[in-house]
C-alpha cells in the first residue's frame, strides 16, 4: 500500500468517526447547520480523494450519500429517524469498503446497489415551496418509485448531473492523472445508462446548488489542514520503544544518584539529571494518553441502534470526556464498556410504557462518566432503570446450576449481586441478539481485571444500576511489593495484595495448620489456604523443608480467589516498569513479566491469578463464587465498621480503620511542643499529635529508666489534614458492632462494641474523647507555614 | 588494476567468513558475526524458576529483558560458577542471549578449511552444530544461531 492510500485511509476513518458522532448528535438537533456541514464535509472529502485514487465503489457510494446530505444541508430535507438510519448505513458501508482496502488493498466485490437505492429513496420526499413544483415532484417521485419497483438499478433523476459536473472538481490542483478521467466517465456511465430522459424532469433537486456548496467547503477543509499541522501521527511501536528507553533512563538515573551521592561536585548535576528524567518520563507517558472520548464517542451510535431495536427511549449523558488514559488501556476497556452499555439498555432501562406505569420519565437516562481518582480512572455506567432483582438473580443462578440452592438461600443482597459476574450467568428470559447468551458481565470483569482494574456494581431496585470500572492509569508502570523467595526477588502487583501477615520463626509451626497436606492459616477466625512460593517454584525434594525462619503471608485476592502466598522476606514497595517476557518463559504461566529493580537486579513479576490456579486454589464454580462473594461482602461491610484497637495509658480506644494512614513508631525526642501542644515534624510539615491518654508523659517518665523511649503514633486522615494519635500499643484490628441506648433504642455515637467490650471511638473531628482540635487545622497550617 | 586480480579478489572474498570464536570448557565454537548484535561481558543472568533447562536466565539488555540460552546446559556440561559472557544474537523471533564461558576473537576463516558435521555426533549436536573449520591449532565448531533460538528449542523438546 502506498503512502497516499494509507494517509487516505487514516483520514477517512477519522472523518467517518467524526461523522458518526455528528449523526447521533443530529438526531437531537436536526436543524444544526454546523453538524450537517461537518457530516457533508466528511463524505465529500472521501468522495473527492477516492476519485483521485480510483476507488470506484467507494466513490459511487460516497456520491450517493453526498447528494442526500446536500439536500439535507440545504434544508430541503429534515433529518428524521429513517434518514439518519440510512446515513448510518452509508457510514457502515463506507467503513466496510475502507476496511477491505486496508486488508486486501482492493475495494472487494460487494454490491452497494441496495444501499445506494436506499439512499436515493430517502431523497424522494423532497418538498419544494410552490404548488406547481410540489405536484411535479410528486409525479417524479411516483416515477422514481416505479423505476425502482421495475428493478431498474441506481440512477434516479438526481445523481447524474452532479456526477457529471462534480467528479472533476476535486482534483483541479494536481495535474489530471490517469485514474481521474477514467473514473469519472465510468461513474457517469453507470448512472446515466438508463433513464437519461428522466434527468430532465423539473422535480429533480436542482443539482447546480450543490456545486457552489462544494467549493464553499473547500477553504474550510484547508483551515482544518493547518490545524492538523501542529499535530503529528506517531507509530505506537515507536512510543512503546520510547517508553522503554525512558524506563531505562530512570534506572540509570537511580544508579547515578546512588553513585554520586557522596560527591558534592556531582550533586547539582545529578539533581538536574533527576529532574529532567522525571519530566521526560511524565511527558512520554502523556504522549501515550488519549481522552476517553475516543471510546465514549462510539456509544451514542450503539445506544441509538440498540434502543431502537429494543424499543427503549434512552437519553445518553456523557461526562468527563477529557479524562485521559493510556492508549492500550483504552483499547482494553472498549469491549467491557460496550458490554456494560448493552446490558444497561437490555436489562436496566425498561420499555417506555413500563417506565410510565412506574411513574418514571418514559425516557430513560444512561450516564457515562469518567473521572480521576488517585492513580485510577473511574468509568461509570449508570442507568435509572429497574435495577437488578436479586431474587431473580438467586433463582437464575440456581436454575443454571451455578450455585447450590441451600447456599443461595444464605446469601445476602450484596453477595447475590456478585453472582452476575459468573460465567454463564444471565437473567434474560430469552436469548436475543443483544444479550441473554450468558456472556457479558463475566467478560467485563475478566477484561478489566486483566489490565489490573476492578469492577464494582451497585444496584437499587426500581432506581437503577451503576457499574463502576476502576482502571489503573497506565499499564507500563505498576506499584508492586518486592518479596524474596528461593534467594531471588519477585514483584507482587499491589492491586491483588490485600494485607501482609508476619509469622515469626518460633510460631511458624503452630500458626500454619494442615489438612491432609494442605497448609492453612487462621486469618481472623477464617481459614485461608496457603501457597508456599518456594515449594511452587522449586520442584519437590529440592527445597529446604524448614519453615522455621521468618515467614510472611501476603494475602492475595485474584479473580475472586483469596489465598495467602508465603514468602521468605519482604523488601520495599516499588513502582516497577513492566517488561514483557519471551514466549518460552510466558508459557510457564506464573510470571506476567519481568522488571528491573532500583538496585539494577532483575525481578520476575508474579501473576497472582495464575499462581492460585497452579497451586489448585481454584475451587468448584459454586464454592469459588460464593466464597469470593462472601469475602467481598466481608471486606465491603468491614470497611464501614472496622476499627483499629489501640491502648493509650491503660485505656482502650478504637480508631476507624478507614481513616488510618499508617502507624509509626518514633523516638519520643521527635515529638516537639508548641506551647503545651505536642506536634510532630512530619515530612516537613507539622502534624498535631493528640495525647489525651497522657501517653507522652508516661513514656517520658519511663524514659529515665531506659533512655530509648519509643512511642507509637497512629497517623490518621481527618477531612483534608493529618492527625497523629499517641498511643501506648496497637492491639488489633476488629469489626465493631453498633450499640443502642437502652429504652430509646437509638444508636449511640462515639462508642462501639469491639471484641465484646464497649470501646470509645476516637473522634477524629475532635469532639470526644480527645480534647478538641476543632480550631487546630487552620492554626496548625499557619504554624507549619510560618516555621517552614 | 587488471581484471584478473579483481576477479581473484572477489573469489577470495566470497570464500572467507568472519567468525567470532567463543570458548566453552575446552572447546572453541564459532558464531558467524553477521548474527551477533552485541557481546556482554561478565553478566550474571537472573535464574527463572520452572523455566526449561536450556534457559540460562534473564539479563537486562538495553531496556528489555533478554532470555538467555545456556550452551553448557544444551551440551550437558556441568554449570559454571561465576559470571559468564553473553552473545546477543538476532533471530526471526527477536533477540536472545547465548551464555558462554568466554569470548575469544573474530577470526577470518576460509571455506577451504570447512568440513560438515561428522556422522558420529548425536542427533542433538547435529542440529545445533553447523560443521567445523580446521584451524591450525584447533577445530572451530560452528554453531547454528537459528537452531539456538529458545523458541526453536522449545519446539524441538
């Protein structure tokens, strides 16, 4: 394929994408001249260039479309529903030919006459002002219909004249090359072959009028051309390579920084290197980003087509189109998102009459929303439809044999909702071409998890369903925990990691329990299957059998399976650059890639899902699903009510776990005082330390005995500031229960039932039981600014 | 310059092959330099648990992670302690590294000294070797870089 054709393909595809967007918009605003102009231009550009390149099929199709669009733009036709459907068909037709040019370098053998006829038929109900013309036009229409009925192909009265006049116009600038004269007469011949006498009919839409319009669009396209000059098409392969090299540079920089740390002469230089590298990396990553509008823009069409075929009335709302995401990730979520939208339309939004009966707006709303949240992009698909009927889910799951009836009876609402992610699940009564085949939600979940994302679902009966896709910003760089096993470093993606448990050597034999050779660990009262990484990696008989050293259990959640991976040691978490493995190593299945660590060592990246599978953590579909669901239920419910149990000078108190950022053990000397208020200079900022339990005083008095006085500070997030709480010990993490006041049965605030004991909850907002720090945030911030 | 000498030179050039010699144990092997991208000295590949035996581990090479093939393993020699040299070879499927004990020099050998594989070699060696050049003081066993590609090896095994 030559450069010119390639360029043409890319340009045309972009034009068609734009046209698709405009067409769906047009339905809402049929009179919008700018939109019509845009659509016309897309088709016109394709037609012009094809004539030049000699793609005849494409040309005649584009031509038919252009005629119709010309009428539309001149206000002779109104963009009603059948017309837009016709134009969408034209779009599909053009796309399929472009595709065949791309893959086979030829237009293919398809027959477009039906489509062209359809387009021409749409031109028919032209109404001109003036009775005379009107009657004339109706007779012409009758004639035309007769022609079509008689099986006369193509060639209504309208197209030929423009074909005659316009075909040469697109290419006056370049010297008339061979294909142009050839294609023009042939197109003409195809058209004018038969009813040439009809052309004279006065009812024909004045063909001359399209002519000046065509020339009018010319300067506009030229203007678009200059705007395009400030951007550049870059091969994705090249971008990937750049990303790789930048990763390499980051690594080298790390080593340079380490090597030059001692040399003051180099400090300035290496700092500069540091900055430039960070900047470069950020920009290369930016270059790979594309706005989500690239996939959102496909949705109006899908929604339109589906709602028509399903008989729904749906309004699509799109928010956060500018949110950017790595190109490869964008590609990866295209299918899941389409599935989710289909699902919403098919299962979520009810038919208009049902909605009306329920007292809702007959027109349903489907909302697509993209936003940033930390290092993730959240994409929400929400509808205001019927919501998910959990009882139906229960019945269907049993009916399809996905879960045992007695188990299903025990499941709560949240757990039941999770069942829709099982492969083979469908609530649709009948299989339609839209959905009901039982593939869908499991595909959504699998695809999203494959790229390190998560799917959450939230549904309220009668109010609607929200599906939330949580997508990492980039695939190339992921946060990972570096673990040690068999004297090697491995990277464990943090997305799958839920917690870490340390088992000291003396407890190892007691803490790990066995059922017939299967190791288990009691994690807060529940049995957690364990996988020993060293035993998995080293063939049986060769590994050191001793577990009498430090063991760390990394509790992992992968594809709904939960297990503990036992490793020998932990190193720091790192942001790692993922590098692909060669095919030979990929087939091992346990590794999803490799990476280079800060110390220039290589580490293999473990694939938690594959490890679970290999170690046999896979359970039967039934148990697996319910296990996963109940686990998720657990963590979901616990998030709201889990507390960190602390002890401050003999008193027990609870801190909401969700607010705890981390727990720091610091020497007492790091606590400084402003007035009589203890503060901690923390990462260059002052953080107020609450000491209602007089822990500091107690520690100070004990410090005289042994001068290494250490205190524990629980760092919490409160609104938008950080607060430290001085405690003597951190005891445990436990789920708290609500307490009700006797008599009134009102829920009590500030206390919770932890481990069967009534425990005061530390009110971080500063009311009780700690003395108020209400006015503190501003004061402390000012102080921090003043001191820094 | 006469036409005769030009012809003679051309003949000579076509008969000469540039070969990089590498040592493994006591044997010298040759790799056509046209297949070599780079030579990395003193590398310590990171072992990959559960990988096929012939995989010598991973090395970091120009921003990518390179799979290496251990020639010692392939020829059933005991593994060598310490650092090894790596030839980065190019093949259809991409690049891979070949772990050898040491890299010698680039020799120019003449096709006149070439002999195909002797028939007494076992099947595996027959596929890996591509004949030998008889040098004055030693034999230079030619390796077939295409056959050493880990992908080919995995298909063979």
